[in-house]
């Protein structure tokens, strides 16, 4: 199994900066990021893509059905296959180019993002 | 100079014999009178109202509503010189080429001619509605230079532009009666009658021509008009009413039962979606009219013609309205999506989106006569209004596509705010754009008027205005009906020479 192109540390550091900026804009304070700890999971390689896992869990709880395409029967396996050897941004841009989007409480999201969020919610 | 004539001063029994009678002094009627100025055609224009709003005259519009909630029939139009231009918002945008096409997935669609038939008249129409230079198709680069436009990836939605009718500077919009009253008075071959109502169209014995029109005033004066040709220009609702109320049980021009059917308007649901712009503020031209080359423009988001064809969606024109607040779930969705596409949402702001929708033609969305009568003895109307679930679904498809394009560009995202029919209906307003009730089609089985707007089967009766639009577009109708009326004027010059 190939992991993401970037190490978890790199993702965590780089993503953390972006998250700090993003969350400030929508009114969430940075210290909240430090609150939640998740128990180890066989899918941690996938959750490493989620810079803000708390936010993803919140979104994932609202995903009503598995996203379209290959994610239907084995969500984690499908995501792993979709993300193999590339970044989340690359996978989501491919989703968007193919029109693979889903609605989550009305928000139009790339299928892979919705899938990751759904998986995160299942293991929260 | 020829002052307006108050029909209430006419001796009872007066018979007027113009070459052309124009019934109705709104944008279509006034445009036609202006276009036929200084020709040998002796024109008389009959306007029900005066120069200002009068309660008694406006009450002639009273009617009933059924079905999907709609505006009262006496509130969605204005009955005095200038007609409904007395309360329009001045929004202008030309029809698109696809609006004229017969689409096999859209029953009853298609005009008897294409956009090229209308195109020669748009510039003159643009001048009449005073919407400035024609820059609908040419504004992107210059507006972007003024302030960067919202970027979204290629696909099914694109930025288009409204232009606004304006009387001067930023005074909106052109009220045809006020604006053109003096021009009308100076047309030597025109007489304008105010407080002059047409109450019956009387056909010749073989019903092949219109013989006379019964005229009446609210002061109980009766007069007769015996024209060589007549144009009904009272708006889509009242044109249908006069045709249905004339000629016995069948009505005039109603041999195939089409008059009053296919009524349409533009639903304007509020807050249909929430737009998040990751970079924060948007240029002012998304929210308000902005000056460019003497024109006033506002950005709108529309589906491309290619997307319409492939996805079987209809026209919609979405506008960005007001800043809105987001809840915790919304913030989580934004953070999750923005990070996933590698976007910086640190300055993100959210805005409500409104829109005007095109409806699919529906023969059962219609006007019918009731047994109630108005002060002139004319039967009143009932409007049965309908909107199909598919009309909403088509718009959702466009907005979903826009959301996809925004995320693909890493510039923003969309939340669709309504899913159920109850939610949609709860948010509905209407454009007061009356359309379709005397639809145009080359085949009398499918249309009330032909490609020259002549009523099928009647040699000298024509209909002007957006009531002849067989498919409707999402564009506001005034500019387009003015252009179509200029085309009609050209035809009438030939007919009446």
C-alpha cells in the first residue's frame, strides 16, 4: 500500500498553517485543534489526509450515503485506491473534473472529500 | 402637435376609422407607435388609463388566482400610459440563441424563427429602453480590469451581464409613458386616446377579418373603432382576456383552444443558494449596477447553451445578493473542502444567491374567464398557476455545476438551500413578466399567432408583446418584446402600405 506523497508531519505542519488561517476566517479558534484525540485506527493513513479531522467528522455525520463511483462497497479500500500515490488535492480535482460531487446538507463537495469525511465520522 | 384625446369626451356613437388601431399604451404599444411615426399609416393608440395611476381603472384588472401562489392580477401590472413599464425594475438582457430552438426534450419549445431574425432590432430596442451601449457580450475583460471577477473553472455556468434601463445617470428605469409622451404628441400620423378601453373584438361574417372594436369608458361612453388592422398590445394577460371575451363562446383566435394557455412568468426564489468566496469580498458589480461606458451593468451567473443542451436544463439568471452568517456545520464544510482543494479560506465570506428561472411551457398553466364582470361588463380572469418539480430540479443542476466549477478553481463553493417543493414554494417571488398566452407558432394547431404575430385565421389582427413568446428564456422580457415589436412594425409597414 502506498501512502500519501507527503509525510504526516509535513501535512500536519503545512496544513496546520492553512487551517489556522481558514478557521480564523470562519470563527473557530486554533486551540480547539488541540482538544480532540482519536484512538488508533487501521485507517489512520487515510485520516492523515484530513488536516482538520474534527471538521471532517462533523461533515461526515451528515453524509447520507456513500459517495458515487468506486467508494460504494468498501469505503476505506476505495478511498485508498483513489488516493494512491497522490495528494488529496489531486484526487479531489480529478473528482471535480469528472463531475463526481455530492451534496452534504446542500454543500457541493468532491466525492473523495465526502468519503473521507464519512469514514472519519464512522470511526469517531 | 397632437394633444392626447380623452375618450370620455367623445360623443357617444363615435366611429373611428384608422389604418391601424393599437390597443394598449405600454412598452409594446408605444414602441409600435414610435416606429410607425412619419409613415402614411394613420395610427390610433387606445390606452385604458390616463397619465397616472387611477384606482378605478386599475380595478379593471381584478381577477382570481388558483394553484401555486402568485401575485394578485391587479397588482402585477399597471393600467395607465406606459403600462407595466411604470413599475418595472429596468433589468435588460437579450434572448439567447437556444431560447428560439425546438428541443426534443422540451415539449412545446421553439420559435418559428431564430435569434438572427431578432438581432437587427436589438440596438434600436436598447436605445428605446435607454440601457446604454450594447455591451452584454463584451463586458468581462473591462469589468475584470475594474475589479477582478469571481473565477470559476470551465464548465456549465458562466458570468453574463444585465444592463439597466435608465432615464439619466443612475435614475432607473425608463417609464415609457412619461418618457415618450411628448414624442407621441409630435407624431403627425398618430392619435392617442386615453381612458379608452377595448371591450370586444367583432369579427366579420366569415370570421376571417376583424371588423370593429367596441370601445368604452368608465363614464359609460361607447364608441366604435373600425380599423384596417389592429395590434393588441395590452400585455399577455389582458390580450388573452379580450380575445377570450370576444366572438362568442369560442373567443377570437381561439379555434384550437390555445388562447390563455401556456401562461408563464419567471419565478424568483430568494436565497436559493449560499455562495462562499474563499478570498472574501466580491466586486460591487455582483450586488449593484455599476457604470461602464455610460451603461449600468450587474453580473449574473447563467448556464451555458452547451450545458443546457447536454443536461436538459432551462435558463436561469442567478445574482449574488447579501452577506449571510454561517453555522458551525457550514464552517466545518468550508474548512474541509477548502483544505482538500488546497485553497486558503482564511478570508472567506458567504453570500445569499437569488435567481430568475425559466419555466417549461405548460398548457395547463393558464388564464380562463370567470362569470364575474368588471365595471365595463367584461368577464374577469382566473389564473391557474403551476410550477413543476422539474423546473426546480433543472435550476438545482445548474447551481450544482456552478459549485463544482468554483471548487475546481479553488475560489469558492456553493450550498443549495432548497430541496423539497415546500421549501421552494416558500421562497418564491415572481418577476411580473407575463408570457406565453398567445404563443407564436407557424402551425395554428400549436400557436395563436404566426411568425408575423398575426392571429391565425384572421387577416388583420396582430398581437404584440411577450405573450407571443412560445418559450421564454430567463431574460427579462421588456428589451426583447420591444425588439420584437420593432420587427412587427416593419412587417406592418408592408401590410398597410
